[in-house]
């Protein structure tokens, strides 16, 4: 079966004082109808990879790839018209903090309905928006439709964002740290909703996070990124038998309630990790 | 401590090092980086060039001027001559060389600009930061005082000063300075309100710092960027106000070659002898433009957000 | 007698809306121990620390240090005994001051004489070499900035360190290094820690005793052993413990959170 997304040798570079410096250096992977997690720390290039797939790299950045295609459509150098047909309708993105990713001067209802009208005939936009808000388990959708983003709690705002991104029923959803800004009890609720929706609609999902454990429980496959490269790729169930020292280091360095390790094992960074191939 | 290396590349490395070894090296390194960032802005460099030219012309006025600015030539043959090789910008109705008058007038312009900036800026920053930091009735009182001064139109106040103290460039400067500081106070207050609740201010409060130390050492440095940009952009307006006062006869008194006064006296001759009013007008235009470009360039470089 | 005794602390913010941030919070911190305060956003956990420092006004209850109520405003002697490490390493250092200035200013305020030596020693203790001394914060990584913040908190040689989510903004690997550093410093100097965090694992790792807060009140007090044995009485604490275990995919039994949000 043809993969939905094909990425080969993706490279993203930004201008710096010493010329162009690459933040993503040769990332390759394919994505079918599955959930892929991309894990890394800050500076690993995971967010930039997600943005490049949607063509959201800042204009000063340079994106090159041997292959970057979505459902057979070549994304490299795609025209604005092509992007408009793809973004929102076939692929969408949920970002970290609803305080910053939702338009603060538009009501939630208007934002969701705008998404509907842009990518479909716009009939029954209001009903579809309400239905979507109910699907993300917002108990009083009418109130939330009329509310502004700053009037909602973090968890509600994130659910509204998910509703907005899913109302057009895209094939691919990219979630960039969708729960990092939320309290831990709220995180579980939001993840449960996301899990449910993704399964029911048969969507593909790319879950970008710094939390290796969370990603491994949520996704089927995990890519571990370090310094712009993929250092390990494994299926989520095999996390404990990870081979690369960076992955093992990441797993071991987290404090846990049950274990008593003083001092915590720390990551001994090897310069070789930044240069070896994926 | 680091020693000063001989080669030019050595200087660059010393300034741009990631491990500065002294306070001086760190501060100079920061200034150098700011300069490198500023240099990339071409219009800003043009503005800087114009301002530097103004300074040089003012300093070396005696050398650059071709004739005496105050004493005219032969009133029968040398009045109102058009621009020529002998008189680059022509002569005025008193047979004085306009070019030399403009060159010497640059001193007056520079003096006005520098003194207004030096008087108005500290007052504005002090009032603004104190009001913003303490809040409450201090804030209200200071801001109402600021509003009072903001309400004064510069020219009317200058008229009042002149009526009280007599005409002259010094009184004009005081009048302009007194009406210039309120916007800086507002700006400094706005910046202070943003910064006041930052964690680094909490941290220094927790070390037991007094309010004076916090305002002077921690808040003022963060306000300075915006204020400097604003002052530079205001320079153009200040020059025009001084020119306006000169035009009304309230600023520099004849025979001082103040550019605004020159335009005023050239007004009557503008149809047949355009150079008398146009040359000083062009000088004002160029210098104002220079300050505007410089201010824009500084804003791009000093914007605190860009430092992140 | 407890070193730091908080009794029925109330903090109410009066403004456009009246916010009761703390409603009768009590806890007692013994000398030399590491005490944790866990809660989610809006629980008031950071407000407790800020009230102790005098950064927010106290509208009820008492805070006692060594049995004596704290003077308002706090005095120099207080700042020599109690210091705080803040959460956001990007906001807790002044952007225009070098590391050297950040560390030597408190020494200057309190009249220490051998500032050079103390600054260098402080930098070494937190694992930063003297090459960092004249850098500006934007030339440091998040972990390095937090080390500077820790050095700043320690430079006046206090006895009690208040830590407001000190590692929340750091990557996991850096968090491990900073937590290890904090533990080592506490051991070497015999410090008392009050650690606030939303992360139960961090608190369980660092603290022997802890309290759980919600909506400005203390819900439950626990020891580390009770936490490990999952012996919590209140349902909120149990929810928190379950949620901290992570996400469980559909098919497996889901936690009942009992909160509408």
C-alpha cells in the first residue's frame, strides 16, 4: 500500500552568523495509516520537521529534500494554490498552547465555522461546528461557541483547537506538543479524546513531543531525533529494548515515583551522535 | 585580563569571543555586535552618515566656510547673487554668503538638538520609571503632571518664555526641552509596567535591593532602547520646532545664522531669488531625514525582542 | 519546633475580581528536610512561596521563621536566610546583565568584601567554569541559566531555598543534571528545600515529605513512602497519582478523573 507521506533526506537550514546552519539534517521516513511519534529535546529539529511537511517553515529557512510527497503530491516548491487545497482540508496541525494558536479576537465558533467554510461548501457550518465540539466532549458547546479563547481553560482551549483542526476531516494530523502546556490530569483527558477521534476516523497522526514515554504509549512507531538527525526508529512496544545510547539515556534520566536512584543517571552526550547516519 | 592583539582579525575575535574574560570585554563585545547588526541596514547607515556629517561640519565650521557668515560683502554689487563657484549657495539680501551661514548655522542646530536631548531625556526617563515602578498615587500624581506639560503647545510656551525672559536661542531650547520630555515619560512608564513583574525584578528584590537600585540598575537599562529610538526620531521634529521659532523671530536673533530664521528672511525673496529660503530649507530637510533614518535603523537593532 | 511554620495562610488579591489564591494553608517545614508542594495550575502552590518571600501581601494567618513572625517588609537578615530559585530560566536573569553582575550584585547589597572569590567559587560549585562569568543570558542555554540562578540563590549563603518549579522549563536530560546538582548542594551545605512542582515524579524524587494542593487549599499531606505505596486518602491525590502514570490507550481501563473542565 502506498504510504501517505514520504520524506527522504529532508534538510532545513536557517541563516546564522556563520552562514547557513542546518537544523534538520537528512531526515527520512514514511507514514502510512498509523501513528508516528517524533521525539527529541529542544534543538533536535522535531518541530521544524513537522512544519516543513505543512510548508510552514519561516521564509528565511531553506527546505530541501530528495522526496517530500503527500499522497503522491510533490510538496517541494508546491504552489500557494496547492497548499491551500491541502492545508486544513487534508492535513492540519494542532499546536502547543491554545492561548497563542487560536485567534484571540474571534470567538471559537467563528473560527471553527471559518475552517468549515474554507474547505467545504459551508452548508450547516454551525451545526457541524457544534457537532465537533460535542465530539471533543465539551459539555456545553453553545457557550464555548460564543466564547473567546482567553475565556477558556487550557484544556478546553486545546479541545477547541482539536475540534477546529478535525472538523474538515483531514487525512493527516500533525500534533506539535499538544498537551505540554496542560495540567497532567487534563492531559490525559485531551489525549483520550485525540486517541478516540484518530481511531474512529482512521486518520494518520504525527505526534511531536519531548516526552518519550508519553509518545510511546500513544503511537505505533517512534522516531528519536537528536541534533537534526533521526538516531533511532523503533516500534512503540519495543521501547525498553532501544539500542541507541541517546534513547536509553532519555529513558533512564527521568525521575520516577517508584524508583529510588540518587543521583539520577544523566545523558553523556557523544559528539558522534550528531554526525552518524540515521 | 586579556591583552590587546595586534592584527585586525585579532580585534574581531577578541570582541566576538564566546568567553569574555572581563566586564569591559563583554560590554565592548556586545556593542560591537550591535554595531555589526546596525551596519547591515543601509538606510540607517545613510542616516548615521548625515548626522556625522552635521557634527563634522559644525566642528570644522571655521575651516569649511568660505566667507564670513555674519559680515556681508559690498551691498551694492553682492546682494542676492545666485549660486556660483564663488558663492556655492548664493548670497542673501545682506550680501552674506549663504553657504557659510548654513555651515555655521549647523552649530546652532547641533546645539539645540543635543541640549534638548540631554535635558528632556533624563527628566522623562526618571519620571516615567518612578511612576511606573511605584504605581498608586505616585503614578497618578506624576502622570497628571506629565499630562499638564504635554498639553502645552511648544510654540505658545516659547512665546510665554520670550515674553518673560526675552528672545534668544537659550530660552528657545529650554522651551522645547520642557515640552519634549512628556512622551519619553509615557514611554518609560509603559516599559516599566511591562518589566515590573518580571521574575528578574522579583529576584533582585529578594536580594534586598532598594527601590532606587532596582529602578536605576535594572529598569532604566531596559527602557533605554525604546527611549533612544524615540529621541532620535524626535530630533527631526525638534529641529523643525527650533526652525519654526526662529522663523517667528523667537529663537536665534539676527545676525545669527539659524536656519529657520534664514528661511524667514528669505521668504520675501522666494519668487525671484529662491536660493535664499530654499538652501536653509534643504539643509533642514536633509538633517531631519538623516535623524529619521538613524532612528529607524536603531529601532531595528535595539528592539529588545530581537535580542532573544 | 519547625524551622518554617505556616499557619492558616490566606492570600486574597483584590482587583477587578477578588481572587482567593490561598485559603487557610498550613504546613511546617523542619530544618534540613526537603519538603514538596504539588499541585496543578491555579492550586496556589507558587503563591505560598511568594507569600513567604514577601512578594505577595498576606491577608491572613502567620508565617514564622525559627518561631518568630516575619517582619513586613522583609529585612536584610531574612534575605540572608531565605532565597528563591524561579521557574523560567529565560525570565529570571536580567537580559542586560552579565553573569558576573548577577552574582556580585547581591554581595554588593549586603556588603561582602571578597566578591571576586565568592563569585568564582559560586560558578564552580554549580558546574560552570569561569569562562561563563562575563557572558550575557542570551549566550547561555536554559540549563546554564538555571545553574546561574541557583548560584545566585546560594551566594548569600542562606539556609532555606525555595524552589518554584526549577526544572519545568528544561529538557529531560538537563532536568536530571539540575536535580542532581540541587541534591548535591543540599547535602553539602545542609540546606532546607521547599520545592514546588506540578510533577509528582520530581517531588517524589527530591522530597521526603510533601503536601498536595488544589484551589488554594491543602488537600492532603503525604510522605514519600506513602506516595510510593500509593496510599493516598483523598480522591484528588489518587487522581493525580494515576494521571502521573501516563496515558493508557483505548481498550485498557481509563482513569476516572471526576473533574469537569
